[in-house]
């Protein structure tokens, strides 16, 4: 049963908010030109070389660990499921993962669907060196014209955490639509760049609220808005997708819920948002908003301090939006 995102989460007043350990997966095949490893370095973080400057988030080992943590959180929210679109009974043969990152999602899909060909694309060659034989990775830019031929179609296309990295969602959704087989599904998994609470305690987290406002301003000015999750349903319907559904999960930030499962999710959610502060902030604040490196660090310290506080009962909405290409669709 899907959780009700409007349901209030009961607060646990005990002070138990310990962190946890996570391990990243290893493995896969990779096709790329050697030049894509000529990385760029800025403010102590490493950024992609291919399409230099178009993606404002780093790709170094610290970021890869964060992506593994995020993957774990998405699965906790769904009870272990990798997706929400109803594709299992249709036995998909070709699956595309846009912006695959470290490739955990694609590798696990290859294990769950051993009869399917799983392809992951990304700007950075940060995928592991071994994977199931039915999983392959390629360097490609989701924002440019995809390198697949017009005749290459997929049963399912997946994109996760692309907010802040896509300037033209209309173009991306159009290409996804064109490269789906009739009856195929596209799914976007995104979280809102917005913290909320049921008891009003988020209103006292002024540094966090200011931070998210500046992130949204900077990402919009950069040309790639971050907080797109609430708008994706309408954008997909505008493109022609049918049966569009938005499954919304309420993710606590911290171990404040009384419910044991939500408490576990909240602990992971807290670590995840703590780890996202620097990679989401540095480039946008310094490149776009004109912050110095020191000023950005001081602002991030204030945000982290509020996140560590047990007095704010925060949560974030995670969206799993999926839609189907009609069986009688034309080739638009």
C-alpha cells in the first residue's frame, strides 16, 4: 500500500538519531572516449569534462558515495522496489536509464530482469568495472539529441534525480516518448527541493528555508530549475503520455517519527540531505550567485546545524511519476 503523503507522521520525542553505514556496488562494462576523464576541479570538488559546465554537480568519489546513499533511500521509500510503473507482467526486453550516475539502479534492474537488455547513459564515466552481461553503460548527454537511432525503441525508460540538471524538459520527454515502444512506460523519480513539517517547526529552520530559496533561484538562473517534481505530471501529459500517475512518498528528515519504519527512513533521509548540501550548493552559489568559497561554506554550516537539530520535524516529498505511450500513438 502506498503511503498517504498528506498523512501526519507522529513525532518520537526520544533522542535517538544515530547514523548508519552504506556500501556502494561494484561492476560494469563501459564505452567512452579517453577525453571524458580529463576532469575539471573547482572549490575542492571534481566535475565532469564531457559537456563541460553544463551540469552543476560534482562526480568525484564523495559524490558517488552520496548517490549510493540516495539509491538506498529511494528503495527504502518503496519497500525495496526499483520502480513504480507496472512493467513486470509485460516482461520488458529493452530498458534505458538516463543519467545513470554510478549505475546501481541499472545493475539491480539487470539482476531483476536477466532477460532484458539494460542500458545506462551519463555524462561521466563513473560506473563500476563489472556488471551483469545484460547491462551496458555509455557516455551520452540526455539534453542533446540522443545517440540512439530513431528505430531503437525501449519498453521502459527511467530517470532519477534529474532536477537541476535538465534545461529543456519538453525536449527530454519528447525524446523519451519517441524512443518508447507503443505501450512502453517512462518514469521520473524526483524529490522536491522543499522541506515541510506538519507541526510548523519547519518555519523556524530559517537557514534551511533560505538555502532552498537560493538554490531554486540559482538553478533557475542557471537555466536548469531544481524543483521540478510537482510539474512533471502536467509536462508528461502535454507530451502525450497516458495513464500518468504520481506516487508521492513523505520522507522524514531525522529519526523523529514514532513509527519504526519511518524512523529508519528518517535517519537515512537526514544523512542524505546532509550529504547533499555541499554538492548542490558550491557551484550554484559561487558560479551563479557570486558567493565566495568561504561565504558558501559558512552558509552551508548554518544549514547543517539546523539539519542536525532535533527540534525540527522536517520531511520532503518524493515523487514517482510514470506514464505510458499509447498503443495507438503516432511517431511524433
